[in-house]
C-alpha cells in the first residue's frame, strides 16, 4: 500500500514503504473527487527508498475521463486559490 503524491494523464509518483522492481506492472487504484480511477501501471526507477514514479500502460475510457476531470478540477481550484492570494496580497 502506498500514497499517491503526484498524478498526471501519463503517470505519477507514489510514496511506498519500499520500492518495487523497476519494470513491474501492477494495478493501481485511487480515489478522486470525480470517482475512482483504476489502471495498469509500470513502475519506473525509484527516486529514493520511498518515492517511485510510474507510467500508465492502460486506462479504461471511464477511468481516463475521471482522471482528466479530476485534474481539470484541481487546476481550476489552484487558479481560484491563486487569485484569492493575489487579491489579498499587501503591496
């Protein structure tokens, strides 16, 4: 079991108790506000003992749509939050 640190349409970064063998193919499921996403991923070379990147090798249509929607919602929220910071910044 691990924690998702970063995700994109092509892959992401997991925090794991110990790294998996590079090239391993595993199923990955995580929850977003738009629903669950399930995909097959290939583990890449670890960045450290606990951080390991992965790339998606298979995402079903519904899962890809949920992932895209979750990323778009996150980007929109970040833009709104940045606007709030700018509005209240002391110049």
